[in-house]
C-alpha cells in the first residue's frame, strides 16, 4: 500500500524468471488495476517499496541484482540501480 493510501503496488513473480515482469498498480477502493508497468524479462521481481511521499516505487530484481525505480505518477521506469 502506498503511504498516501491511494494505491496498492504488486510485483508478481512467475515460476520462471524468463517471463516478462510487470509492476501492477491497483486502486484500493475499487479493486481494479490502474496500471501495468513493463519492467522487462529475466528479472524475477519480488518486493515493492514506495517512498514516504508516494512519488517513487522501488522494485527488487533478483536475477539482475538491481532495484528498479518507477515514477509513481507517470508509471515510467526512471532508472535501474545496481
């Protein structure tokens, strides 16, 4: 759940890391998907954390040992941190 309470962020990981990975943003009031953010392939995403102002989401990518920063307003990948 975002600190501002306006969204729920999920990084679903499939059984195979070779699958395309997305970050899913859900509206907590309606339960509908607001956005699907394409992160890439072969990542094995696991955890999502938002900053205290709900401006950026950070997703762990186990296969590449990266953290992917996503702008929580535009839903665009900002950068990959190693």
